[in-house]
């Protein structure tokens, strides 16, 4: 997983890492839940909402269409209500609630989280590279596993307690037989999926989380705070990558004053980064001459990160 504030290069490094591993013969899926469709831009290929799409041999990319996933999510809810309660159609008041819930941010986040669980639990790849949304949202996604787990525990306990209230239950189901086990099994199924995905995301042997940052004071401060928050969710923090480092060879050349000032600022904050994240800086990637889009530029970044590809 690559994380950091927006615009620092998470997608670039995700694509470059995926490219590097694919070239090493590994089957790789790089995927994003960011609605801005950055992977489509960097690979110069429309992959939004199309499922895993082959970019080069061994390398697949996927961008989740949140709107479509919400609609699928709604249909799943409708079908489960019909099946569990033996109904012929969804009652109007429940349908109104389902429609209204789709407009809530929590519905979109839940649907996307469910899709991420699907991707991770399904298997089929040697490596998954998760291009996370900006830090605030990323923390929310990573916390959802523990939140859902606690919520489902409570709902499951309530569901079990309902068995004690036969009279109330009979009124709720309008004297129709209700398969209690179907509802409990559904809750336990969701809980199992969440635990599996959470277990993978926090497994230090399987998962690595990298922060992307630049040599700027505000970015350093925000990254330091975020790292502390991520640690609370047991995310395996594996190190930091500094992006957009001005090439040292420019210093001896006749460069504009603006650029000289940038070098002075950069040198100052590179020292701060070294002191703040001692021994955890894994790579420094130079500022590229143009936007990183297309395979040749992705390969260039991969070489900067990993050496020969």
C-alpha cells in the first residue's frame, strides 16, 4: 500500500512498483478506489469500472466504479431481504430507505470497502498494490474493519436475543416463519470476510505500507501525524519514499535564483526528514522532466526506485 497526502505521487509509485514486479515475472494487480481515476491517466488506458485490465504481461490494473458498486450493493440488499423474509416484493417504506441511504457517504464507503474485501479475499495474484486515497480517507477505510467487526458483534448478539421475544418476533414477521439462522449466517459471513481482509492488511509478513512525502515542512508534519494514527490500526509501516527531489547535478550549473532557493529549502528539509524518520527512508526519487504517464516514464520511475528493471 502507498499512502500520503494528495498529489505527492502515490499513484506513480504504485504503477512503478507494479511494473517492476510484473517485469520480474510476478502476477500483479494494482488497484485504486480513488474516484479521480488516476490509474487510467498514468497507464494511458481507460480502465475505470472495467474490472482487472491487462496493461502489460503479468500487470493488471483496476479502478473501482463506486456508483456502480453502490447500485450492486443496493440490489444485493434487496435480494437478501426478499430471500430472508420470504417477500414477493420490497415494501415501499424499505425501498425508500434503500434509495435514501445511497446518497449517504457511508453507503459509498461501505460499498467500496466491500469491493476491496472482494479483491483481496478472492486471490489470483502474487502481489496486490493498493493505491490509497488521500490520508484522511485512507485512515477511514483502514479503520472500517475494526468498526464493522464491533458493529456486527453487537448486531449478532441482538439477533440472538430476539429469539427470546417470540411474541414480538411473530408480529414483526406477520406470523410467517422466519429463518433465524439465515440472518445470523449472513452476519457471520460478513464478519468472516472483514476478519480475513483485516488480517491480510495488518499481516507484517504479507503486507507493507509505504508513506510518500516531499521535502516540505507541512508535508513532513502531516506524514508524521498520519504515521502515528496508522500505527493504531496495526498497519505494517515499512518505510518512507521521498519524491520530487531536485537532482544534485543541477547545483553546479548556472540556474535561476528561484531554483537556488528551492535547493536551499530542499537541503534543509531533507535533513529534517532524515532526523524525523531515522533509518526508514527507503528511496529518494528525482523530480522528473515531465508528467509520469505511459510505460516509458513508469519504467524510468521504477528504475529510480528499484534499480535495474
